[in-house]
C-alpha cells in the first residue's frame, strides 16, 4: 500500500547555516535500512505557524526544532512529553496517534555524557533553552549545588529547575562559586564566533584542578573557553557527543530504533571530530 505521508524529516530553525543534523540522520536511515530524507528547513519566526500547518497537512513523521523556535513552538503542539514540559523547551516533534507531540532529547543527550555527578558542585552559564535542559539533567543526575550565571540573572529559572544554588550575573564576583565547582557548563552561545569566551583565564584559574569545563558548542570544536581551560590543565569536553546523543534519541522517537553513536560519528566531516 502506498504510504499516506512522505518519508520527509527535517530541522526547523532560523537561520540554519551550519547544521550537521541532515548528515547524522542520513547515516541513521542508511544504518537502519529505512526510507527517510532529512532536510534543513529554515523557517523565520513569523512563518512558524504556517510551517506547523504544513507538518500537519503532510503528516511529516518527525522534525527537530532549534533556535529560535524551541519555546515558541509549544502553543502550536497538541502535547508535550513530561520532560519537555518540565524544561519548557522542545527540540523534537513526533506523532502519538493523531497528536503532534513535543519532546526534549537535549536533556538525555547531555545527561548521558556526564560523569558521576553526585555531590559535585556545578556552575551553569546561560539561561536559554539548552541551559534549561542542562539544569534538569543535572538535577536528575543528582548533582550537588547548581549555580546559574546568566547575562540578566535568572533566579526564577534556577528555583524552578534546580533549587538550592546561587543565581548570579557575569558582572558578579564569581570566585566563591567557581572555587568549589567541579563542573562548568557553557550553555550560552558565546564562543560560536571562535573569538569570545564567557569566562576569562583569571576566572578559570579559580576552579579546582580536577574540574571539567564542558562547552555545549561543537563548532568550532575547540572554543576559546576550552582552549583557556586546557591551558590551565583542566579537563575539557565540547558539545559533539551531546549532539550525537540528542540525534540518536530523536531518531528512535520516530522509528523505534536507536542508532549507535559511532554510526552518527562516522558521518561527521573530519574537521568536526573531537580534538
Ligand atoms: P538560546 O535559547 O538562544 O540561549 C542562548 C543563551 O546564551 C542565552 O541565555 C543568552 O543570554 C546567552 N548569551 C548570548 N549572548 C551572550 C553574551 N554575549 N553574554 C552572555 N550570555 C549570552 O540558545 P540555546 O538553544 O540555549 O543554545 C545555547 C548554546 O548551546 C548554543 O551555542 C547552541 O549551539 C548550544 N547547543 C548545543 C547542543 C548540542 O547538542 N551540543 C544542543 C543545544 C544547544 P540571554 O538569555 O540574556 O539572551
């Protein structure tokens, strides 16, 4: 019988300059031996409702969602998974019967890359969609105190998702928070330009020597923050494994099968491999 919908998947965001998602999902469809074409679908904010009407009209089986739509899309959906509801941001759409549902696979993609977090004090930088997923994942992985540093301060966000820590701004004295932190997560977009860092070398020098500096940015693979942290002798990690993990979870939402991360990793261009 002919399919009632096109095997078309894609990423809704704007702009969509350098996305790796089409490569990752093409590799996953080939590995799973399933039909499926995954496209970058740039959609400016004023056309998001039209795009979702199109998703419904064609009953497109699966979409990812990225900046700037992760929160704005919520009212256009029929429901959310419990984790997407708790985080308040969506990066994956799938169908549950006739309902178009929003999920958040950034959460699991990040959580799975963490070391044992019990009782580790953490500083999270940023208060956007990715920071929300990070805070929820750290809480679920039973991290110790979680402090949040954001441009405009975000005490409500911290109280909602990971209560107990300090909410600060980048202009505050961060030394007391950094001195006890064994993980710093950059969930801001600072560093995507390859030139700026959300923390200075002097601030990184306040971290204990066994701290891990984790930047969610994966392009460039070594951000200025990670370069400064490595100079100080700290362990570093970029956002590549989180990217692969969230893609694997999304693919499994749509197809019921989960591709190994190595299958996705093999689809990356050589200059995107972890340093
Ligand atoms: P977002 O919702 O737009 O949030 C961006 C955050 O960065 C906001 O908190 C924003 O502050 C902050 N910010 C921007 N410019 C800043 C500056 N000059 N100084 C201080 N803070 C600044 O984006 P997102 O979805 O959370 O993504 C954040 C980063 O995570 C991006 O680099 C993205 O590529 C990365 N990410 C990676 C993965 C992965 O799989 N590895 C997944 C998701 C996201 P305001 O709130 O004050 O505007």
